[in-house]
């Protein structure tokens, strides 16, 4: 009795359900895969566009403070410019934000 050798590629083709499916079904499966990747990417993007940091007006300190809660009771980070024009970035820059702008009282 003779046995016929089966090449790995022909065995793979025979066992693949996608290969044996009709062309329209394969296209639908491809589109479903692309849609799944796009949906997963959308989940990883921020819900709102990032807020731009602007330059402080002269003789002011300003910037963004970041809180972990909507009531703004737990400060977790900041991106501010002090009265001397020094940028201060600290902690976590995400979550609930609040813009601050205060006069420097004649300090320059």
C-alpha cells in the first residue's frame, strides 16, 4: 500500500475554513477584521482632543491643574508657568483639568 506525502502547505489550505469559504464571505471576514482593529484603536484614543497650552500674558502666572476627581478635590498634577516665566510640569497630566490665571502683583 502506498502512502502519498502531503505537503504542509496543501494540508494548511485544506484545514483553513477561510480558504474554503466563498469569496464574498472571505471579503466580509476581512472587512470585519478591519472594523475590529479600527474599533480597538478608537478605544485607545482620548475622548476629547488635548487642550493646548498657551503662553501666559505678561505679569501673570497661569496653566492647568489636574485632579483625579470631578469635584477637583484631589490635585494630582500640573502644567503651569510661574511669574518668572519658568515652566513647571509635575505629577499626572490627565484627568479632570482646571485652567488657572493669576496676577503676579508687580513681581517680574
